[in-house]
C-alpha cells in the first residue's frame, strides 16, 4: 500500500499541543474509516514488457527424464540431441577439475588471467582481445547488454542458432530474419537487409542446426562491405570440426568491427562446465568485460579449459571420430531413403514426413534426438554424431520405426 492509499484509508488529523518547554508539538492521529479494497498488482503488471513476449529456450531432453518417462534404464539411453562430444570430456580437463575442487570454497579468479594468456598464445592473439564467458552463449547476451535496445535492429539467419533471437528480443531490439539459401546463410541478402538502425549481425559458421558453413572468401567480402556502424559476430562454436576454418583475425587487426566466438562445449567435451570465449578488438572486448558479471566462470571451468587446450591428441581423436561418424550416418540414412543436409559440424539435419512421431518413437527405443519447430524447421530432426556403436543403434531404431 502506498502513502497515498494509506492516507485515503486512514485520514490524518493534525493537532498542536504545548510540551513542557512551551513549544508546540505536532501530533498526528489516524482516524479510521471504511477502507476500499485496493487492487494488488501482479508480477505480470510489473515485469518488463519484453519479458512477457520472450520465447523460452527448449534444450535437448535429458537422459534421466527420458528414462523415467519411458521406463528405461538410463545407462541404455543414447542422447544424440545436443551436439555433445560422444567421447566425453578431455581426460586432461577431468584431472584438472579434480585438482581445482579442493579450493571450491574460494571465489574464482575474476579476470581469467592465466586462461586468457594461454588462449592468446594458442591463437596468436593478445590477452586484452579476449572476453571469457559461461559458454560462448553468455557472450551473445553480453553483446545484447552493450549494444541492443529498442532502437536497434539485429540481423540473423532465419534458421540460425536461436540464442541470437532470444538475446535480441530480451533487450528489446528489432529482429530481422533473413531466409537461408539451400540451408546456408545468404550473405548478400543479409548485407542488403542492413539499415541505419542495424547494430549487430550474427553469422554462425558452421551453422547450428543446418550444419552448413560459408567459405572464408565470402565472409571476408561481407566484412569488407559492411558499413562501419554494424558489428559482425561470427560464431565459431563448431570451427574445430572444419579442415580449414576461416581466419578473421587479420580483419580484426585491420580495424573491421568483428567479434568471433569459440566454445569449450563441443570438441573439448566441457559442455556442463559452461565456458567459452570471444576475441575482438581490445576496445570491444573491454566493453564486454565491463558488462560481464563478476566471477562468471568457475575455477573448475577455467582449470578444465586450460588443460583442454593442451590436449591436442584428444582433439584430433574427436575430429577423426566425428568425420567417420558423419560418413557412417550419411550412408545409413541414404540406405533408409532419408534426406539430410551435408554437414560441416558434429550433427546432421534430417528430413522426416512425421517428425513428432519419429521423435517419440525413438525415445521409446532409448534414443534422444532434437526436434526443430522452434527453428522454423518442423519437418526436420537434428541428430548428433555419436560413436560408431551409437550411430548403428540410431540407424537400426530408425529402420524399426519406419516399419512399425
């Protein structure tokens, strides 16, 4: 109840009486009278309008929940829904986490000092070019904090990673979705969509969930053609799966407004630890570090990332397994008469006539894949590349579903 509402309910009478020193005292007396009911505001009345309109991110279903719902042993459930590394985490990272846990009572090092220097050494960057986040996903939201408001337009591909859309809408920006061409980002169409209000453009390459990648030359042409008021964010979450990833570092050094994102969630197998980084011009990195929450990356995550960067043998093994797994799935899907999009990542986009039924039938058989209605791809499922045994189980289950 506000002061004004209280005054309406209990009017105040003011009286003055002398005290012992002969000085008048002001006495306030509330005079009760019938109180009219006051309509209390709900949280919906108080929350920012953008939150009311905000879509909710729907992740891949967890193993434990699917096992519970379908009365399965969780050890027999195969999750091919979230593009995780089927080999698990980097073994060196696991040992580093064990070493960090005895100091879990201490706050983490806030600046990721040692990790930044190790990343800078590995990537031929400077530490002040880096911002480290709780997954590269957090850096997308840091860009929103720093650059997006209701006057700003953000350009994304229509079937791109949904976090760009979620961040734009949350910060009140205007989302400009450009259709993909043959499941690939149409860079000329994205350039044509730029206006004076455009501040950010997101380009994931390879793209999640289609798996397609743009060539380095066309990305560099886009960088060159963009006006200076537009910041291009190139999401390189799956770049380690490419034979030759585009190199945007010279463009950054040349003064182009570009930031690139990398993650430890995919090829390094550290998804649950939530750690990734962005590299850009030091001024841009400084602004993102300014809006970054304190202690946003745990000590365990920092230790794991440091160790994973040195686990080059694990990275090579993961890349080789993924390359073989993509071929295995491609052959099997073709034999089943299913269409899929050739992928540069660790997953395949597969077309089905009845996605909802296939999605549920696979779960009943202990295999989790990812529906893509939220990505405007209702006739497709995204299937992560697993081990050879997991891939064979998936293909056998798809064959059984087709004949059920």
